[in-house]
């Protein structure tokens, strides 16, 4: 699929560490995900992550709506 090698390698190396730390945090907080939004910093990071991950989808939806309104611009 022609993905860049650097992000794949980082995900492969850091994925296990992130999984271990998430498991540890869930153990500390009695299997509750509330620690993800209790503090402003973690809430801000989660909101930024959701925005970054959803931005391409939102951008494509806006582009299709623009094309429906002005079909001569897409040609």
C-alpha cells in the first residue's frame, strides 16, 4: 500500500509500550477509562487526536458538498 516505513516502524516499536502502559493505567483506575478525560491536559490531547484523525473525513465530506453545489468547479 506504499506506506512510509518510518511511521510503521515507530508504531511497531512503540505500540507494545503503549499497550503495557494502558494496561497499567487501567489496573490503577480499576478498569475505568475516566482517567482519559479527568485532567485538562489529557482531555486536550484526546480532543486534538480526535480532530486530527477525523479531519481527512470532514475535508472529503466538505469537498463532495462543494462539488454538489458547484459541479462546474470539479471539471
